[in-house]
C-alpha cells in the first residue's frame, strides 16, 4: 500500500467527503430559492440550479459510503449486540435538529393561522413526522419542513444498514462484481421511477422517495467497498471510475444517467482525498460540510419566512444575498447551539458505561 493509502486506511473520515456535502447542501438552498431570484438570474443559471434536487441523491450515496467506512467492521465483529448502539447514535445524529425544526414549522404555521393567513399543513400527520416515518409512502405530499423527507428516507436506510452488514461484506467481492452491482442498482432505480411515471428523480417524492433513498444508500456502501480495494492504486481507480460514463452516454434519461454520474463523482472525490491540493478539504469548505445538516433543515422554512417579510418586494440581488447570509448564520447557530450539543448529550446517555464523554465525529457519524 502506498503512503497515501496507509494514511487513509487509518481514518474514519475523509474531509473531502464532508466538503462536498457542504457544497451539495448549498446547491439545494439555491434550488429552492432560484424561482424567486429569476428576475436577475440568467436562464442558463436557473436551468443549472433547477437540477439542485440531485444533491439529495448525492447525500444518500455519501451516507452509505461514510457509514460503511466507519461501521462495517464494528457491526460485523460486534454482532447483534452492536446494533442498538449504532441505531442510537444515528438517532442522536439526525433526530434532535429535526424535532427542533419541526417545532419551528408548527410555530410558524400557528402564527400564520393566528394572522388569518392560509396554512394548509396536515396536523394529523405530525406523529409520522415525529417518528421520522413520514416519507415511507404513508402520505401524498410533502409537508411541514419539506426537506425532512430525505431524513425520513435516511432513517429507513439506518434501520436496514445493520442487516446489510450482517448479510454480506461487499469487500469480499471482486471489483468487477461491485461495478456491476452499482450499475444494476442504478438500473433498478431507473425502473422504479419509470414504473411510477417519472422521468426525473424528484418525481412523486412522497411515494418514490423511499426507494430513491434506499437504493442510492446501498450504492454508496458498494462504492466504499470498491474504494477500499483501489485506494492504494488510485490511478487505476480513476480510470475505472470513468467506465460508467460510456453507459451514461447511451442513456437517454436522468433517472439512470444521474445516479451513475453521481456515483462516479463520489468515487473520484474519495480517490482524490488526501491529495496535496484538495480544495474540498480546505477549512472553509470543510466547515460548510460540518454545518450542512443544519443548512439543509433550516433553509426552507427560513425562505418561507423571508418571503413573507418582504412580500410585495421584488427579490433583488441584495435581498437574495441577505437571505443567503441569514441561512449561513442560522446554520452556524443551529450547529453549535442545537445539533452538536444534542448529539453529544444523547450519545453520552446511550453510553453511560464509557469512562469519558463520547467524542462526537460529526462528519463521520
């Protein structure tokens, strides 16, 4: 193994993967704000931002990759006894901030109703949102804090992940088999979307989003297994990662091409991690990745409030910049004031027998 491979072998987190998560989160922010900024954004830019929902597909693959990297050995050696601890840490990672933002959505809706403004949110579905099962096909539309649909899909993947690690170790398969499996899962997702009448990946999210989450999460686990085989001979890996592009070139639709392209992108980023020049691992970009979960969950409600405050006012570049700054500020506050302390506190509760408080690795876990 090369020096680079040895260095990465002992790490449970690749900073570049955290960095790209931050960029993806802001792509989602711009996706949701793009229409209101249409007066001053050129059409090509609007068209590019209009594909921002694909960042969520990258999130799913990233989660599968990072969890396989950090937990496959722990779960396989710990057996059934390791499952509760894993799930507890995952709940500590995603649930507290989700509940805070759900509470904010309830307060926001209550305020609108008190002011006599329309607020059509399904109160009867709140238990589903609290339990993070609201996007498992039980509802017909997104509600409350819309981006949380993907957190519901992530939660389903977390529940199934220990079973996956117990059933098979992807690292025992040859590289060619892993590449075929990744391609096969991408085709399966394409068929699922096609059967649901969708030509784009964000079609009918309430019913098809769960399949999107689980399939792409599984792809991420396979990519990590492939990375563990090829990280030392990364030049060969770079070449092999380009192989799916031939299939993409022959693919007419987004529902197959996009997952393959995103899988290739993620694999290339992982292979390049630790390079002498790695902008995704720079401090500013890495920090955006650390706070990306807060960014993702706060931006949608914040934009709804922002539009109400400035109702009747054309969204100028200055106001658009103000919204982005407010989103960044809110992300920082929520990360340091809610997300990280709550995660640490819950992890300590779940690990009372530890000699010292649990060290919370936000990016890795």
